């Protein structure tokens, strides 16, 4: 079986109205005096909850959970986690239960994603202000409690950055290639953000499986390039185990992974990223947020200004709309 046949044979819960639109960024092209056409892929419009990248991951994760006979998915993250909120919304749509474990204190008043979670009435556990390593250590205990309750839980590890979750973006490369064919687009460069590296792993793996139709650019929002590259390698290794299709490449040779725009790290704005949230909405009428897509857009625009060659450029808007309302 080839890559497309393998990926189509895996369990999947259809959730997103795909393909997501590819739109021209005409105003940005003008302002940047871009020699290439610029496009945005609206993965903020993935059709469930507030939308965003994690819906693609959850299609494969919930598909796997159901195939394994699970009746509840367990998501964990900080109080504004996009993954947690989208897991709850996708679970509602897929007819499966969801439990969220937050590593923060229970907020006195809800904001952003936590309002959306209130509306969903999803069960939440607050384990206090501990780091994500401590939170992951706590998860086996939660799983045991659910089993003792007579439930059959599926744990979403590592913010859905797993081999299973990353299949969503491996599949997205097929989608983008097909959209380019249908719409006669000459896209060569794909830009995406890198947090834990799940989107990056999926894009890099999918692109390699299709014979490298695109050049992948990853803008780190958190870690330095060697650390992010390691995360990506780990997730690609997991994907390989699922698909049984080899990936005989070095990740560093398959993508341009930049840490030049991350500033002091995750969720800490740079002056440029803070400004970008406003500028992008005012020029394109599209909202981005402060943690992921703002730094992505800064990196994207800077690289466009420095000059891209060989074809047009697409930036993937990965969503996070729910969290925007907690950031001001
Ligand atoms: C809106 C948004 N964009 C990008 C990312 C980064 O994705 P990854 O962790 O797969 O690199 C996340 C992760 O939570 C996210 O919520």
C-alpha cells in the first residue's frame, strides 16, 4: 500500500469540513512587496468548537479511541489549552465523553477557552500550578480512577503531539497538494508554527511520503531548533510505527526549522508578535492569537521580505481563537 492508501485505512472520526479554504493574502503581498503570491490555509476554520489545528489530530485520536472500544477521552493542559477545549468539543460531536485535567488552580472567573468549556459542561480536574511534566506524571492516577468507575478511558498524551495525532497533518499535505492541483496554485513553501512539534512532524512526514512537493518552514514558538527537531523526530518515529512506512531522512534536511522568532519562549510575546496580532487583523480581517500564530506570522513575513524563490508561499493558520479572549 502507498502512503495515501495507508493513511486512508487508519481509524478516523470525521469532524472537520475539509478541505479548509486556501485564501490569497493580497493586502500583505502589497505591503511586503512580495515577489511571490501569498496564501493562508484557514485551519482556524476546522468546524468544531473554536476551530484550529487540533481538530485534525483529534480525528485520528478519537478514531483510534473508538476503535479500541474506549468510552471517554482524557485531555490535559494548562487552563487556556486549545487542545483541551477542542477535545471537549470534538468529543461532544463524536458522541464520546471527555475529561480535562488542568495544571492550574480553578479560576475564580472563567475567560477564553474556559468559558467555552463551561458551556460544554465538560468534567474538569484542577491539579494546581505544576509544570507539564508533573501533570503527565499525574495522568496514570486519573486513568486508574476512571477504570475504577467502570469506564474505558483513552489518554491523549503530550497535548495530542503523538504519532496518531500527527497523522492529521500528514494527511493535510495530501489535501494541500490536491487543492493546488484543483485550483491551479503554484505553492512551493508551506509555513507552520512549532510548539511540541506535532504539526511539524505531520507536515514533514507527509511531504516526504509524497516525494517532497513542498518546502516546509517551521517557526518555533518555544524551543531552540535542536530541541524542537528532537521532538519532531520522536513523533515521526511514532508515526512510522503506525504506518509501517519508512522515513529514511534526517529531519533537519527535510525542513527549515527556525528559532529566530520565539523570543524568550512559549507565550511570551516579542514586540513584533504583540503588534502582529493587531496588524494582521487590520490588514487581512483575520484574527490570530498571541502564543502561536502571532510568532508564525512574524517569521513568515520576515522570510517573505528576505526573499523566497521557486514558487508561492502558504502559511497555515492553526487557530487558537478561544484563547485570544483570555489574552487581553
Ligand atoms: C493554535 C495552535 N497553534 C499551534 C500549536 C502548536 O502545535 P504543535 O504542538 O503540534 O507544534 C498549538 C498547540 O497547542 C496550538 O494550539
